[in-house]
């Protein structure tokens, strides 16, 4: 299960673990114009852990989900490939 909320400067997606036990804490993804943050509460430390991804890292992650094992470099969308 998940929810989507639109704020002034970001979109917030919350992923809820509704699978069989043991349940994990909710994952909150904040999509800003310049970066994406992924947050999850850690009950062992009683703190929210946060990871910040650049938009290039998000692009690479999206591509990686559909590729076989290996090392890749994506061509920049700004590169002119015409001859």
C-alpha cells in the first residue's frame, strides 16, 4: 500500500509494508526538483535515516532496474548525437 501527496515544492510518496510479519517501517520518498530523499525510521537508533539522491542517480537507478548485471554509463540527454 502507498500514498501520494503533493506539497508546494515536492511530491511525497509513502510506502507502507502491508506484507506478512515482521513488518518494516514506512518508507517516505520526497521528490524535489533537484533531488530525491528516501527516509525510514530506525527503531534501533530511534532516528530517521535519510538518503539523498541526485537526479542523475535517480535516472541511473531507474535504468538499472531494467538491465542485466554489469557496469554501465548512460549517455547524457544533453549530448548531441547527430552527425
